[in-house]
């Protein structure tokens, strides 16, 4: 099974880049599944229902998200309209939506996607390690391919999740920092790992935002409105090959395209 997981989609340019490329990527990379994190797809922060519908109309199996998913209030009810949009599973009970979904490739191979949120340098949520344990234990045994989007700030916490779930999931792929890392590896138990898959957004930017305003913030410490940068966007993600009969990863590498 060949799967491409794309990093945080940032604003309109990130959405357009995916819209222009999704069908071609599926064909040229011979993908069985295409996934993306969409938590910053609306104006660079959050995801509204209009953008969610636009992205779900593309040939993607599912969208994940992160700590900014609640920015636009209309997304609360939208979770009741689809099971293809996930929010971090370790928000407390009662939060709209689900953090775990089971999907299927065109050839009928089932695969699970688990969305988790880190706690180091992040807001207070339930323990992602404990929530992962509970949700994975409830998955049917025939769902061998299991992909984890760990939306977290600290590299140490991401690596800890990778080792914690090694041998029990197919891949632990980090999101949130918008900066693609070059540390792909297959852990001893057969789990693919990458600290951060990067972002889908403007190339000439600071993590997707206009550079001038962010530089100014560092210089004078005054509050400023961040705006999504203009210009061409680049897609970044992790390209994984997985043995669908065992769930073990065969390869993983950072991927970039336009």
C-alpha cells in the first residue's frame, strides 16, 4: 500500500496547490491513499465548513487537524456531516467529531487514521498516550494499516510517541511546526516515523505567513495581525509504503512537490 500524508494546509494557496495536484499525484505516485492535515486551511488558522467541503471534494480519503480546529464555529456542526474529517482524539469527552476513522482503499484494503494532540508547550488536553492505547485496542484486528497524525510541538514528545506505538501502528507522522524534518526511519518494530511532514503553503513565507509581519514581531514584540503569504505554494508530506497484510512499514521518506 502506497500512501502520501501531506502536512498542514495553510490558507487559500495551500488549498489551491492541493486542488491542482491531488488527481495528478494519485496517478503519478500510484497512490492507494492520500491524506492531509487541514487545520490551517481557512485564512491560515482554523478550518471553516466551506473550505472543509472544498477539500473533501478532492480525491483524498481523509483530513486530520490539530489545536486550531475550533477557530471557526461552523465547523462544530460540520463534524456531524462527515466522518472523513478528524479532530485530535484526546480532547475531553463531549467535543464534536471523532479522532479515529477507518477508511478503505479502492482495492478494498481497510486502514485506520488516528489524530492525536501533544501536550508539551501546548494547551491542556487529555493524555495522547493513554488515548492512543484505548482507541487502538478497540480497532478490529483485520485493520492492519494504522496511520497516526501526532500534532505536537516538541520533537521529544513526537519521538516518544513513535517508540511507544512502535510495532502497533504502521506510521507515526508529526505535524504542527510547518517545517519538514529530515529524520525518516523505520523503528525496530516496523513503524515508519518522521518528526514533521511539513506544510502545504506559500514557499516564500515564515511557516506560511507574510515574513515582514513576523520579523517585526520579533523586533518590537508588539502584537500584529499575521496574514497568509502570497505567491506559489509547495506541497510537503511523507510518502510511505506499507505491507497491508502485516501493517509493517516498508519505507518512508520526506516528499515535496508543487
